[in-house]
């Protein structure tokens, strides 16, 4: 079953580190589906933003323990993808989806 690109790319990670990577290294940073692989992420970015992708790096973050009074639980695990664009490609703004 093939996934919708909007199911693979959940939301952009807008942090100081993510914005600096976007400006300096032509790298976009997204929170992605935990079960998506690098080729699915690449196809999703190319389909949504109409750009060519050079490489994809991923990182899996394990959920943290959180407490509220006597009860405690874990946040969900999540995956982050750093997507580097090819030279000459226009860096899209996150609000510029086609």
C-alpha cells in the first residue's frame, strides 16, 4: 500500500537548529511517519514541494517519561528527517505547498 505524501510528512520542525540548517545547508527538517523509510520521505518531499532531493537523513526519538502527580506515562516515539536539496533548487517556504 502506497502512502499519501501528506501522511508521510506530518509537519515541519521549526526550531533554531532546523531554520539554521535550512538557510546554510539547504536542508529541510520534518517530523515524519515513524514507519516511513528514506525513499518514501524523498518521494513525498519531491511531490509536495516540486523540488529535487539530494539526500535524506533520519533520526528516531524515543518518547520521554512524563509525570502528572502520582500518575506517569510516556510520550510517543517519533521520527525526524533532514532532507537536503540539490544545488540550484529553490528552497520552499513551508506554507508554499502546491
